[in-house]
C-alpha cells in the first residue's frame, strides 16, 4: 500500500510541476557537473605560443597598435586587465565549482570570474564589464563557456586593442588522469581581427597549491 501511495504522489507531483517547468515558471533541477575542475592550476603552455596563428589585424587595430605606448598599459597603474586577456595570463588560478556556478579565482590582481551554468542570456540592462558575462553548459564531460558584454580594452600587453565587440568561446576538458586541464579558446573580435582566433592552453593541477594575495601598489618605485 505504501509503494502504491508513493507512486501516486510522484505521479501527482510530476503532472503538476511538469507543465510549470515547461512553461518557464519553475526551473528544472540542475544536472550534476559532468567533470570536476576544482583545484589550483599552473600554466604549462609555452610563452612562445602566446601569439601563435594570430589572424591579420584590421586597419583600425593596426593603426592603434602602431601608435601604442607601452607606458599607457593600464596594468602599470594597477588597473586589472580585461577579459580575455585575464584568462591568458601565466599566473596560477583556482577553480571552485558547484552545480550552478563555476568560479575562476585569478592570483593576478585578485580577479574573480563567474560562469553561470545554464544561466541564460544576459539581461537587457547589463552594461559591459571587465570580465564580461559568462554562461556555461556541459557537452558530455566538456565545459563550454560563452562570454559576451566585455568592455573595451587591450587584448595583449603588446598593444592589440579590442573595441567592446569581443566574444569568447571556451571549451575546457580534463586529461584521463584529471591532472591536466586543456582549453580551446576562440576569440571573435571583428573590429580587431579579420577572422576568429583559436588558441590552445594547458594547465597542470597543483594538489597542494593555493592562491596568494598579489597586491599592486602604483606608488611602488618599480612602476
């Protein structure tokens, strides 16, 4: 009798909530993450590969690059770099992961980036931000992240600019032993490059690692 009652209760709940979920009034429970990226990651991508296979610059970007003064780079004044430049640095970062959110904690400048799993499109009122608006979803055991609404800034310390039209598609996956994090990153910036730019990066898990405070003082004599 108890089993019959349980089946009836589940049937009633399903018939009641199912249409509400389909209509968008309620959210279906989030699926468990397909892979666990939690931990501190150290860059293993060679520095020499940073500019590999870079597409041709647009005339506007080429002109701005020619006029660029390295001393005008905002990071010299302790202003955190924008995305995707933030994600391409060689400094360690930590990933904290839940069912609905993946958070990247960067050691450099103490920057934080939030990736909303199945978060939906950004709201109409959302202004451009330094790290943009990131939405992720799972494709089997691969985390796919789409980032938009990034404010204008530098794509590199070498003076390549982006003009607020950049979007970034990232695909993260783990090696079979879970010790290597791999990413395929495609940067689309029509005002900067004549074609999308796809790059590959790798990081190694540091099981005992931690993220340290990295203060930046513009009054420091080194700046």
